[in-house]
C-alpha cells in the first residue's frame, strides 16, 4: 500500500503495483527463480496479495467504487457549473454522500502509522459521528487499540482498521516465502498480537490467522467483524483444525442489513463485485477503452468465481516448503497481474489466461489517480517518467510537468489527455485558489 512504499506499494482501486528496485522486473519467471532476487520477488508477492485483496474481498472492492464515485461526482460538478475554470483543490460536498462515504472509509481503514516494536494491551470501543445528505446521524464503531511502545517506553494508541488486517495477511504470506523478512509491528503484525491476547486458545498457526483476517475483509467494516468473530470464538470455545473451519465459523448465520436489503457474506460480495465492475465500465464508455473494459470484466468474473468456489484460497498460496504453490500458479494464470513498474518506471503486465483481446494500456487506470490529483491541486503528472520510457511514441513535454490538462489540445493524445477529453473536460482549466 502507498503508505508503506519503502520497498514497494500497491495502489488500491487503480490496479498498479510498484517495486522500488533498479532490477528489471518485467520477466517475473526470472525474478521468482533467481536466488539473488528472491527478496525483490518477495516484495512483488507482498504487493500482489494486495491486488488479490482488491479484487476478491468486499472491503477491497469498495476502493474502486469509492474512487470512481468521487471522480464522477467532481467531474459532474465541474462540467455543470457553467464556467470554463474550476478551483483546486476542489471541495468535497455531501450531495450524493461523497463526504459521508469519505469519512466512513477513513474509519473502516483505520490508522496506518505506529510503532516499530510494541506490546498490545487492550482495546476500547468508540463511536464516530457522520451526517449523511438527508441529515441522518450515522455512528460507526471505532476500535481504539492501546499498546506499549517497547522502544520509547510509552503507552500509545491506534485506531485499528482494515489496513492492519490486509498488511498482516501480506506480511505473513511473504514471511512464509522468505523467512528472513521483517516488518514493523504496526501495521503489519498488530492483528496477531490482538488475537493471541484476546483469545490465546485460537492457536498460533499463521494460516488460521490469515483466514480470520481475510474473512473479516468480506464485510464493509472489517475491524468490527474481526473483533466480533474473536468474541464469538471465545464464547463458543471454538478452536480451528483447518483454514476452512475459520471461514465457516466467521460466516455462520451472519447477515448484513442496509439500504440494499439483507444479505449473507457471499451475496454481499457478489453485489459488491458486480457493482464495481459496472462502475469501471460506465467510466470507460468510449470505444477506445473497449479492450480495457473487456480485461476488467474478465478480471472481475474470474475473481468472483475464485472467491465463491474457493473461499480460503489466500491460505494456500505458499506450499509447506516455502515455495509458491500449485494453487498460486493457477490463480496467477486466471488473474494475471496488475500493471507493475520498478523504480525506473519500466513497466510490465501479464494478462490473464483466456482473455481474448489483450489490451496495450494496462496503465490506463493510473490516469484516474492522476486526474484526481489534478482535482486536488497537483500541477504535474507523475506518469511522466513512465511515458518518457514508453517505446510507443514520444508523448512527453513541459505540459506534463506544469499543466497536463493542456495536452488535450495536442495532436497525439497521451493517456491522461484521452481521459480528460472522454470525460468532457476539454475546455476546463483548473485554477488554484
């Protein structure tokens, strides 16, 4: 994830994975089999887990939904204000609950900064206060975790959320592959400490904890499901004997009730993935984006089948010898990769098996992020180095660094300009307040 990009990061919702290395990582076979590059591949693996979480968990799918809704809302406001200029950074309103959803997302996400070496102590429940566009007060549960910083000898606190769950899963799988890897306790290992103190009878098998964290991501509010499941396990004296036991217990008799009605875990997931798929499709309606739409549709359908038919797949990516399992390779073939780059912005992409039309612009979703950055006041495009290295054609100039929206007036449109034009922003100019 972007917050922890020392070695690499994955951009949720934008399907971009980056490994901060000078090695050319485009040949993943060579990267995964060369002993000298095992640590680099382990970073790729860590971020690839986040890609899988983005596609195959209810919580992860909300990233795409959130960012596309945000883009659509801002775009609509800009195009319909009757002016040729718009102020940046844009103000987030609550007409369509964008502001409320933004605040909810921050609570679900939790805090990401914390201490390197800690000892978990306890948690308390608090309630947030968020007003939706009809004036109704929403009070989502917040989990405040108290811990002792073993270096500073101080008591500190952290609002625990889905980031800590996602990072534990990625950390644990990476450590099975490369035992020497080390991460800070926060956010990577605090979930483990919480479970071991709150319910020590659960056992110490890391795959079972992966299952608990992963099953918690199959809800809109993962930290609530995490703590609720732990408390139910204690009450029922539940002790798992395999990963499937954990999923079955976590999902048993669980119903989610909201504006869309009452759903079980699988129904909520299917609703979320179909909704996210449609959101991307609606945003990429232009014929020039047809191949990307076909890729995304294929990706979401494969991800849906994977999760429904193999709920515990995430637990079996590494074999007992610490190598990539047959299950991993099967999933890799079905889903391929997101667009990935190294420190020098050399990019690669592995399409999923069975995709009929292989598109040539896997980086197109990164443009969403760049345009959002423009809306919030950034005056340069961070894809400059990548485009500079692109073998297709020369697209870069000073506008990339100072005013990328001006590139929509050029003869050959770069990916940013294509999107700016497609979204009807050709005559719109951002002006800093």
